[in-house]
């Protein structure tokens, strides 16, 4: 097939359940994946703040405030941006990343009620801190980051303080966990479409989106999760074992992928992999101590039945937090918090050659390669769950083989925290990619809407089972679920073909959502 074919239909999936379904036939060699490059910091701050404001109101907040700060696209070392300060947290973690350091300090100021916003005559504003005398050691760090944030206009309050009152806004009893948001790398697909002529553009990766996703100071709203390969380079590793779509230059395939399917390349060209013999072997989420271990939040699912929040405590180890290809922090003694979008590399003293650990701190960078048996992979994206294998429904297998765990009660799940494969019968907006017998692809997008805000014109969405059935009926043999709900977007020839499901509490009002990565058909 050499042509792209688009079709839209209204289908009755069950009695009284009508859904709008979009399909796009895609030639195998015309699909690629790309991360979005964010545009205006102010636009991102305002849109994401308004979304979280609507969520706060839905939780019962009468007059909530949302505080956002926009992380740097190209991170820097904290010691380069803010020289002469202490970069260590209360529990002994040494922060390397400036983005992480700023997030950590802001959270502390908000949690303690030390942050203030002042208005002056002439509609000028200034951020200040009021730190008690017994905590004055925090003042240099607070002053340094607030000065930079004000100068760069990266810090924003929504809604702003009341004009004309000239009373300081004091952030006491502030809900730091849910109303403070670090904004990561994301943007509207529309911005990309307006600046690039592409036939088809659609959403792909899961990403950090809910307040349960942002538990770590190393994480930001919009940060993508899962394997990402572009032009033969692994840009993001597969943090959790989930379905991935891979292209080797001639053929697409779908496989469950995890960290044990790749190797880490550390400073000094030291390669660590799960299948290595001897000193260069790492163990993924081991139950017993190992010389070299990788810990993700999924480590606790098989034993304790709940995600692992921190690496095990151990006095004879040095540990590193890795997100994508960056080393963001390090600590001795274990007990390092594991971010939703990263993992902890834990190394026993003497397990690595001399100078390698020091090189990781100095370089703050690692690379990834595929394990030998996977050969060449030119392009890949990971999401999940896997819907079809060899023409058969794979959801029963996915529920046990793929690492998804929703938040329940006070237990924070594994991102994306709202995906529950055991309860996958809910109808929502969906996006999925299927592989046809001839090797070409079929993109499926089903419009959906939160039932509380649905109008009679809105599509009902689809369950994962229904999506699997539609793709099976269309003749695909393997299929993968991509990010869905408010993230499902489909642009055809520069126009928005689908109706995104984000309503933000407004019946009949449609909002587009910022995303980190996209699929592109040229």
C-alpha cells in the first residue's frame, strides 16, 4: 500500500451505545515517532494551571490556587546555576539536576508555609520568603531559585492575587501534592501541525498527568514514560515491562519490553545487562541484595502487591536516580525515592571499576543499547497494553504480563495511575495501532467523553475489549493500545478530525490536551 486512507464512521457498539470511530491505513515505511518541542512557557503554564484548577474545584476546593513552574527543556547542573549552595535533601540525596533542585526547594517552601507573593502599587509583583530563624540555612537556596524564577518568568500563580489589596498572599496550608505542578516537556499537537505539513499526526506515549504521577521532585507534568527510539537511538528506556511497537527498517512488530531487554552504557564504556556473565550483570527488581540492581516502582508488585516507593536501605551501596538518559541525583545508604518515570541504579561498593561511580556523578549521563538478541531497531514507541497477538485477543495475557497498577485509596500506583486492566470494561476515548498481515499499519481512534459531561451528540468511547474486537474485525494480527482518554487526538491534513474527551467540568466544551510525543505519517 502506498496511499494513506482515512475513514470515519458512527457505530453502535452495544444497544444504545454509539461511538465515533476513525481509522487510518498507514504504509509501513511512512510512520515515525517524534517528541514535541514546547513553544510558549506562558501558554503551557496557563493551560495546565486551568486544568488542575478545574480538578481542585471538582474535589471541593472553594477558591483553590495552582502554583506552576516550567522546567528547563535542556536541564543543567544545579551547582552551575546556583553555585555555592547545599544540594542535599533532608534524607541525604545529593541532587545534580537543576530542574530537580528547583522543584525540591519550591516544595519545601510551600509545605512549610514560607513562600509569599506580594503586590505593589503599579501592578508589580514579587515573590518572597519568610523563613523562621531556626531554619535560616534554607534562605540562600530559597533566595537563589526565586531570583532566577522571577527573572526567567518560569513561576506562575493561577488565579493571581486580588488586585488592589496590597496584602501578601501567604501559602500556608497549601496542598503541595495536588496543587503544585512542575511542567515538563509537552505541547499542543496543534502547534506542531501549524508549523509542519504532515498528512497524519496522533498521540502515542503514556505520560505523567495526575498528581499521583508527580510524587518525585524528578518528575514533571507531561514527562513521557516508556521506550522511545528515533533514528536508531534509544531516547527513553522501557521503565516498565509493557507492550512496544518496533520497526527494524523493514518490518513492524509488537513485543513486551522491559529494562532487562536493554543494556546500560556507563562512563568508561562499562556495559551492564541482565544477561551478562560476571561483574557486568545487573538484576532487575531483585528480592535479595545483588551487586548491581535496578529498581523501578514495579518491584513491589509481585511480592508486597503494591509499588515500591524507595530502594532498599543498605549502608554499603551508592545509588543513582536515572530519568531518560540523565543521572539526576545520587545517594549512599539506599532508601532513594523511585520516580514514576525513572529507576534507581543501586551498586554495591566495589562492584564497578574504580572511577565509574565518580564518572556518573561528573558526567550525569548514560546511554542505552538493545540486548544482543534484539538486533537493530530504528524506531519504537511503548505504551500498552497489548491488544492482539497473532490475530487473537491478548488482554488476558496483558493483565498478567504487563506492569500496570492503578492507584487505590492511599496507595499510589504505577503511572499512568488510572489504567486498570482488571477493570478495562469502561468506555473511554481510545487510540491504538494494529499491524496488518501485509505489514502495513492501521491506526484506530475512538472518540469518547466523561459520562458526567456528555451531551447527546458525544461519542460513548470504547472498552479495551471493544477496541481489540474492532481491530480484529479490520484484519489486524497484532495491536497495541496507546495513550487514551483526554490524550486521544487525530489530525488529518492539518485539521483536527477527532473530538478530544477533555471537558474540565464543562458540559459540551472541548479542550485539547498537551502531550509529549506524537506519531507522524508523511
